[in-house]
C-alpha cells in the first residue's frame, strides 16, 4: 500500500476527531440518567493506519466525567476499563458482555472479577433483554447508508468485508428501550475507496435500517419520527460529504424522495 502524505493523514484524522466530537455531543446531551453504552461494531472500514476501534473507543473514553453509567454489550474493549478506573460506571451493576478484546491490563482486570459478567451471545444479544435496560444507547457503524436509512455493514462487491455481528439485535433493542436511541456512526467519505459512504441506495444486502440518527463528521441526520423525504433531506444536508450532496439530490428526485 502506498504511504499517505502528511496532508492526507491529517485530513483523515481530522475527520475522525470531528466524528468523535459528534458522538460525544450526542452521548452527553440530555438528562444525567444512567447510560447503557453499547459499542457494537468496530470501525473496520477505516484504513490500516488507524486503530480499528478508535472512534467508539475514544467516544466512550470521553464519558469518564459521567457517573452511574452501565454497560450491556456484545463486546467491549479498554474504554470500559477507563470508565471503571474513572469511577464513571455504576458500582452496583456489573458490566455485561459476550466477549472482549483488549490489552493485558484489561484481561487482568476481567479475570475472576465479579464486576464483569460474561454471558452467552444469545443472551447478550437478545433484543428483549437489551430493551429492558432504560436509556439504552447503541453505537454501530456501516460501510454504506442510503437515503432510505438502510445500512450495509457487511459486504463490498458481494464479498464479506466484516461480519455485522449483533448490530441488528442492539439496534432493535435500543429502539424499544424506554428513552433509548440507536446511533449509526461513520465518516462521510471512505478515504481508502475514495467514495461517499452516504449513497442513493445500498447495492449490497441490507444489515439494518431506520436507526435513531446517522452521525458523521458533517453532523447528525435525525431519522426517527420523520417521513422518508425528510429523512433523505437530513442525510444529504447533515451527514453526506459536501462533494456529493448535489448528486444525492438528483438521485433523491429520481427515487421520489424530493
């Protein structure tokens, strides 16, 4: 692979920082109710120079100033340990998950720790159990999101790029949780493929659809509670990269969305 210039690398990192800032703004907005922070998909669409889980991991690390947070997730990493060390997690409720991935320090903390409860995947990913947690927030990512709010988190050119795991389970669970929200976070422009991640229609199997909001470094596109034309407008105006907005408007007209 060719080396990135300093300018290109800085541009990518700036987009990543702005996306993290958007996530943090969303996660810290509103009342101080316990937040069930869910990190479902690592950002495997990012290029090889960046940590695969950098965006969701950094977003959770930004919540160290909160108190009474709870975690129910399919998997977690070192950001949960950072929340524990900062005193941000509810000490009366264990961290619940199906598996984990992280540093030797994380593994040492988890070993025989009653604060961590590992469950079978069919239990951790049960939408009904997920929905029983008030204020559940799911954070997922995708390769593409289209103007109908459909996401492709799995395939590129009909080949599997990444398993979408419990994404659908946690989106459904969060949407049915009292006060919950399902967030889809991705960069508006895929730097490696040099193309927009907001597209007219996904051309691969749909892995999820109709989340609460789609977040990119450009802004937050609110979907829940809006009709399809408004959803398309929000995606174009608030989530898509400026380079493709005019083209997306043209496609929206052709699709009957404008």
